[in-house]
C-alpha cells in the first residue's frame, strides 16, 4: 500500500484496538475470570481487516469513519470467537494462532470454549451499548446475527468435508461463501449502515466483499501450500496434515491462482460504485497480491 | 400444582415448543447441517421453566402471554446452548442429559460445539425477527446479552472451584447467582418488558427470580446427593464423581434445605407485588417442593 493509505490503515487498527481496550474498561464487559482469555485472543495481533473495512466503508459513504467504531469492534469479536473455537482440539486442533499459542493452549479447553461463547455474546452487547439509535441497532444486529449464522454453517460444512473422499469446486466455493465471506460482507454492510448509505450502495458493498472474501480465501489456501511458515505464524501445510481438501488442492495452484485473480478483479470492479475508493482499491490489491 | 394451573403450564410448554418448531420452519433458521443437533437438544424435553416464566410474567402484568412468545423462545435457546456446552468433555463431561445421550454423544463434539454457538446466536435472531418495536427489541436484547454474560461468568467460576480444596458458602452463592439465577431473572424481566410493566414491577420480578433461582439450585444440589436416578435422567452423584463442591456438600443436606426454604419464602413474598399471582405461587411451590 502507498504510505498515505498505510497510515489510514494504521489509524483503523489503532482505533479498533483502543476501542476494544475501552470496552474492557467499561461496564459493557466487567472483569470476569474469562476476560483475560478473551483479551489474549482479541489482542493477538490480527490484521484487523474486518474492522478496517467497517470503518472505511463508513468513511466512503459518509466522510466520518468514527461513527462505525462500535460495529467494527463487534465484528472483530465475532471473528475472534470463531478463531478460538476453530482452534479447539475437536475442531482444527491448532496449537498456534498468529505465532502464539492458541487460546486453549495458553489457558485450557474449557476456558477457550467459554471465552469464545462470551465474545460471541459481547459482540451483541457492544452494539446494544452503543450510541446508535434503536433502528440502526436492530439493523446492525440483524446483519451481525445473520452473518454469524452463515459463518457457523460454513464451519460445519468445512468439517463435514473432512469425512469425504472428494469435494467439488462448487461445494468448496459455497463453503467459503459462508465461512469466510459472511463476516467480510457483514463488515462492509455495517460500515454502510453506520454511514447512512442507501440500499444500492449496500448491495454493491456486499458484492465487493463477497468477491474479496473468495479471492482472499483461495489465496490463503494457496499460501498454505506454498507459503512461508514464519510469515503465517502456523506450520506450513497444516491444512494438508489434517487431510483438508481446499480449492488449491482440488484445482491445483495455477488454476486456483487464476480463479483468485478473477474474484480480485470482480471485487475491484465493484469498488467503482464508490467515490473516493483509492484506499479500498489499494487495500484490496495489497490483501490479494502479497501472496503472489 | 392444581389442575387449572397445570393446564396453564401445559399451554406454555406447548406454546414454546410450537414456537421453536415455527422458527426452524422459517427464514430465521434456514436448514443447515447443524440444525438437527440444535433441534435435538432443544426438543429433548426440558421442563421449559424459563419460557413459562417469561409468558406468565407477561400475562400477570398485561393479561396476554402471547406477546412474549419470541422472548420465551430466545431464553430457552440460550439455556439449551449453555447445557450443550456444559456437557462437553472439556466441561462437565456428561454423556446424558434428561435421560438421552447428550448432544456431543448423539452427534460429535464439533457438532455440539457449533450447535451451541449457533443457538446462542439464534436467540438474538429470534428477537430481531420478532414484531416488537425497535425500542423493545433493544431492551430485550440488552437483558438477554447481560444475562448470557453473567451465566458464562458463573460457568467459569464453577469450573475454577473444581481446582480448589475448599469453597465458601458465599462464593458458591455468588456463583449460583450468576450461573443459575441470571437466566431466570432475565426470563421474568423479559416477560415484564413484553407486557409493558413499569420499573417497580420489573425490580420485583427480578428479586423474585433471584430467590427462586437460588432455592432451585440448592434443591438441585440436594437432589444430586439424595435424588432418584431415573427421575433426574443422569447418574446419581455425578457432581460428586466430578469432585464438585456444592452448597449441599459444604453445608450438609439439612442446613442446605433450610437455606433453600428461606429463599423459597423470600421468592413467594416477592410475588405479593403482583396481582393474579396464583399460578406463580403454585409453580414456585411445586418447583421447590418436589425435591423434598
């Protein structure tokens, strides 16, 4: 990304992390025995793509990203809850996440289970405690709960594929649409809602995010095969060790790369519906090209 | 309970179960690979105390219980999610629930984990998809998410006690206030909100529920020691097998019974704030006396 856009991204990351801190210093999330595990995973240094998308879409449609901070925090909490549960032994059984011990390794399985449960709930509390009016709250919460349901459906499908000999490209893309795209779509739509966008803009944002999510997931699969262990923070080929079928393993790396390229271009096309789309174009390219 | 009140209770149970069915036949919960596990646990035949309290409090303050059906379904979903996760091997490791295999035994650990996650989310979706106005939705969702956070905090405390040599009565009662009372309080308060009750009535309902919850949990602990395996549907002394410290094991059965009696009487006293409290008195007595 160019230096100006990189600074904007840093602002979004810092704003998100400060807002998460503020939640845990407030009545919204009183100190409990599971707070430490919740914060450990929230603060484990993700790329904050989802909250950044919330804030940037809010800025693009309204000029002010700060109106969307609570929605940004909420989506990051749902994302983190899903990672904590996804890493559990009965799921992907990953001991590391972003180069650090995963939540259940750092604490315990029961603590990780309950920290995930609590974060799922806290996301809703954050929106409910926000200054949005009741109508906006209902719309944001509906988007958030719909996306969470779709994401969980995607996780179930993902697991069910482990028991199968073969999975088609169509089935894998449908699963990615749920598991990966749901929260990314929700991020852009919540940003639009916070910024007061009309339905046409919301639909364009959703389509952009859908294409971005697919491109991102396919790149992630490719990276899992060819990537660099240090950069990713998890063992290379961990999906392969779990005998997980991915779009990269089904199509081969070359064809999968072409497909990712197609979705990237479709995502960039959708951004033409928005003025001041310079940051979003730069972010989209950087997300999708760093894996090349 | 007398026959008339028993009929009312049956109406509430049937209304709840029909409303749960209706959710799964609607767009609120589209069919997914985890729907079967969610419904298995929801339909496993609990006593439906929480939804019945929602509906009765709504009726007592407004004359019409049907206004509260969505809130009743939501609280039963949160309760069921908590039971599914509570039964998991990393938690209480219970193979049976209500005389049937627990969710992870019937399906798998990962399915049970995700079914619980999905039910936690679906509770919010049910309220969001209801006909309540946005202001009422926000109030109900705030109560629901506050109660869920407290319940999870209680589960964490409960687990932490397993690692300890001794736990005081005060600590146990505080844990029960969170783990058991939070959802019962939320039930009565949501019923009041759906029925348009004022803050004084809401405060009385909350106090009633707090005392009922403590009395109920202490009776449950006593029953775990002296109860009949067939009636409970889980092995006698399963808490003791897990070396779990309960108020009955700390105080002894006799003193614990006296304490439960005190909370029962306090609960009944609080019902004097409500007219037409005949059903609630009868329900309260039947809940607390069947374990004698």
